[in-house]
C-alpha cells in the first residue's frame, strides 16, 4: 500500500504543487487548509506522514504541529515541516514544536522525497519491532519519553582529527555526552572495540569527500559492531545528491552546516532518544521470542518448541542415515518435595535439575521441560549404547549432589528415572512422536520397577 500523506498548508498553490510532486511518486495525498481540518483528518484517516508549512506570521504550522503531538491518536505520526529559506530560528522553533524533519523553501524535490522515504522506512521498522497494540505486552507503554534521556556515547568522524575535535567541542557544549573524535582513517577499527550509540559523519570537501562519507556510512551499517548505531551526517555544501543518497542508505538525520549549537544539541538528543527507543523495542521483541520458546522457570526449551525441533532432528537423521535417541526424564517423588518443603523448594529443585542436565549435554543435544517435573532430551547421531551411557551420566549428574533448599531448609537428594528410545532408523516405521511414546513407556517401567534407573525401550535395541 502506498504511503498516505496529509499536506497541511494555508496557501492553496503550495498544496497543489506538493500534491503533484507526491502523487507522481505514487503517494496517496490528502489536504487540509485549517488547523481544525488538519486535526480531524489526522485523527480519522491516520496518515503515515504529515507535511506542513510554517511560513507566514500566524504561527499556523507550529500550532498544528504542537496540537498533533499533544493528541495521543496522532502523536506518533512523522511530521515534515517547511520553513523560510535557511532561517535557523524558524528551523529550531519547528524542532521544538515536534517536527521530525525541517526543510527550507524553495523545496528541493529530490531531498523532499528522500526525507519522506526515510521517515516512512523508520516508521515501518518501528511497527515491525512493536506492532500496534503490543506496547503493553512488550513492556513499552509505561515508558515516557523522559525514560530515554541521559548522556550518550557519540563518535565524530571527520577527514582530519582537527575537524573531528571541532565538532566534538560543539556537541560537548551540551553537557554530559561522552564524545569521541576520530579521523576517518582507522575510525572503523576504533569503533569495533567500543561501539557508540550515535556517529556523526563530517564529509570532506568535493565529490571525493562525499563519496568517502557514503562509503563510511555503508561500512558502519554492514558491520555487526556498528550496524545498530544511529548515524547523522553534516550536509556537504553544494552537493545535494550525497545527502539524498545517504538518506536512502538509512541515514538518521542530515544536518545543515550552519546549524547552531543549540539546534545541534536538540537534534543529537532526538536521534539519541530514537536509537534508544528502537533498541528497547528490539530487546523487547527478542525477549518475547525467547519467552515463546522457553520455559520461564528453568530457561529450558518448552514443549511446543521441543516437538518442532524433534521433527527437524528426525528428518535430518533419516537423510543422513544416523539414528537419534530420545529420553523422557522424570524427577522421582517430586510431589513429596512440594508437599514437605513448599512450592519454592520445588521450583528450586526444578531449576537445579535443569542446570545439571544442560551442563551434562553436548551443544548439539536438546533438553526441554515438557511437563511439571518431566523433561525431554534429544540426542542427534546416537546409537543405543551411547544413549544408555548418556542417560546414566545424566542420572548420576543429578543425583550425586544434594540440592540446597531455599530459606535454610537444608538439602535433599534428587533422583531421576529415565526412559530411552531410538529413532531415525530407516527400517523403523515410527514417527518422532511414536519414538517419544516408546521412551515414555520405558520411563513408566523405570518408575514402576523402583525408580532412579535407566530403561531402554525394546524398540531401541
């Protein structure tokens, strides 16, 4: 679906010109002439971006911008504001009102479209990391903007160390930030040792300087250590194509060379907050994925993931002709632990058993908690003899050292009963789930025959 853009401008001619430019780039365009219409359309139509004009003496653009930012329904919509040519005071006022990007009139069409693409791309990335309605589930809803404030780790990279130091001093005028000044030669190696949160690129003179700045931007985004850094660039004088290309490569902000110290601090702060918010979303998404795969108490895989992983191991075993072993393990008399010592003690036993199982297995093996006190272990590339030896090692690893209970309640010896079955043999007409069932039956035999022992299913021998 094409991006939906709301143009807000009191001058009809301006709206028409912008509509033509944006429609030619395949955007769906809406228009508003007054503050009331702008707020109504923004709330009802939920545009992907608002493009509004600050020109004139009425303060119309600033009024609309502030109103959009104050309305919870519209506060997250990216805003591009246009101002009179190279007016630093107007530009700073627009940023303070809540604009994401400020462009000088007359508008450069290529730069306008690059800015629009960049904002829409950033908004889409945020939506992917935190879909609408998932803020509370991911633990993000309660964090106000102030939660992202604080000193930042910033690196300034310029053709020479002298230039880098000059820009570092300007950023440090906003106290608290830790700013590192680097000459372009060797900068990537330095950043690989300790990645900053933000990088400010200062291009050199001429076309070669712009090309070098673009290469540096691409290098930063391609390296594992720096690819999540926020990146800003000082706009090369008289070379708009470098700025446009940088924005299309993912640059966070393109800063005018005549920027004041106050505006520089404002824009660095905005990029720092955006980077931290993205990091927080990325971490929350990763935690959500891990929570979907892991048992929250023991940290082991859960039943759902374990059975999917078992299917993949079984397919690989049939393809390479190497069998796999399945173990179903159960903690003996676990109910007595809960009844005698309480559920906190039971939880501690489960966690310690999980740790001992994990420590006794190969990296290629899989262990999961599939029930209250029941675990599943899958061993790729394992014959019956090795499977029995591994099962005995797990049994001894759990049982040889008593588990210390919380609350000074002493310690208890914990034992395991283990059932083992073999799968992945070409002549065996069993599915992975039947293999688990065979192991479960062997476990039942181990329990009924006295516990604390390993029984190998007859189907595995």
